[in-house]
């Protein structure tokens, strides 16, 4: 175990390892932020005007409106969807 700890310390002293660890921490955060930022949605308000939504507001709107269609596909739900 002591040899493992020594090797780990030796690896972590290198700048390349520090850069890789830093990228491994920062890139997922950046990718999550970008995924939230570039979402768009539109809806019609009560006056018939198109209201654009961007970012997190668009994600919440899409989630609220797609909730009724999500779930398990059963025979009854398929028949209802085909008949309506």
C-alpha cells in the first residue's frame, strides 16, 4: 500500500496529470451549462402571440408539456393514441 501511495504522489507531481485532472473536472461542468444554454422553445399565449423561451425556462416548459406522453407504452395507451 505504501508503494502505491508513493507512485500516486509521484504521478500527481507532474503538470500533465494536474492538467488532465483539471480538464476532467471542468469539462463536464462546461458541457452541462452549454446543454442548458442552447435550448429554445416557443408557445402561444392567450392572445395568440408567439412567446420564445431560452435556456432553463425552455427546458422546464418542454418537461412540463411532455410529461403526459411519457411513461410505459401499454396496449390501451396505444389504442387511445391511434383513435384520437
